[in-house]
């Protein structure tokens, strides 16, 4: 598919979620009985790619899983959701990334993540995917793989005039400043914006200020999602910043990613508006 035009190409992570529900979280050294267990498909990159496909975009995933049961299942999950898997590699020397999650009856959780094969995604895989990257409309990256790999992917996309969207999650306080310049759209939530700017971001006004600060670092545009408050969009071009409101919904569980929440859909909607 190297000559096909892809709407959205995602370079990022795949995680298999192993979720146990129990009345409470166990203490150190303690074994307790749970009442429910399920396996889910997670990873920020894979989730973004699959949700884009479900919204109707033609998507391609660039990632690495293990040559194991979880890796085989994840590849099938991509195919079931219409995601192109030409650049989903399987490593024989590392397991598919997993997140072991325990959730108590109050909705609190404890999570252990083992990145596994995700951290083996590097320059070799990116160069194999370069023909497809150069034909994509948008490339999306996050920080659940090696930051150097994400930054290289963003640069490769920009060099080929491909729009870039960067989601700095999980956020790191000393983020390489090159990420800002490599991001046509820098999309983060309020807690990530707080960590990156060192300022409080709990309402629309503070989010707009944080967006302006991030914009000064070289981003083309900034989107900060605010949960039930929607999101703010701050653009480098001479146009007013905007607050995009969201539709009220009832949060059921945020432990493992559900179908896109209202604020994420608003973030997608705002992103499309940036190019209209």
C-alpha cells in the first residue's frame, strides 16, 4: 500500500490490558479474590488509530508487538477494525506490551505497564514505512514508545509535507523542545498542559493561557482538552482562539480506553477545523 493515500498514519504503542476487578486493592504481599477479569486492547497509539478508523478514516499503524499470543490477537484486532497492518512488526526477542490493571469497587486502580516490544520500534521500521508516511494526510505520534522514535517520525512527516499531530502522553516535564517545532497540532489534556507549562490548568481561561505558552515554543496549533469543559484551540495564524464546548455525558469507567468520549470527539472535530 506504499503508493496509496492514507488519511491517518499512527506511529505508536500497542498494549494488551489485563484487567482484574476486586473489592479492594491488595496490600503488599497479599492475595485477594477478584470478581471479574477481562482482556482488552490498549496502548495510546493503537487506540487513536482504531478510533480514527471507526470514524471513517483510512488508517495505517506503525508499531511493534511480540511474536506471541497477544501480538497475534492485536494484529487481528487491527484487521477487524479496518486498520492497515503492513508496518506492524513482530519481535521474537520481546513480548507484546502489557498493562496489568487492578480496579477496586470505588473505581480506583493500580497499574503496572511493561512496554516490551514497543521499545524496539525504531529507525529501521520508520524507514521501511517512509513511502507510506510520505503519502499520508496526517501522522500522529505519542510518548508510549521511544521519544526519539516519535520525534524522528514527526520530522520525516514534516519533511514530506505531511501534517503532524503530537499527543505528549504520558507527559514528561523535560520534553525535547524539538517536539514543539515538529508539531503542526500539539494536542494534550489539562494535566499534561500543567506539567509542560508549570501552570495551573483547571478552566478555560487557564487553558487558553497555557495554549499560548505552548504556541510560543514553536507549535503550529495547540489543542488542550478539558474533559466536560470541552477543549480550547489556539492557532499560530492570526485568528482568534476558540473554546469548543462538549456534550454532557456520564463517565462510566476510564481505566481502559472506551469508545471516544465526547471531549475526544470534540478534539478531533477541532483538529479538522484547523485545516478547513
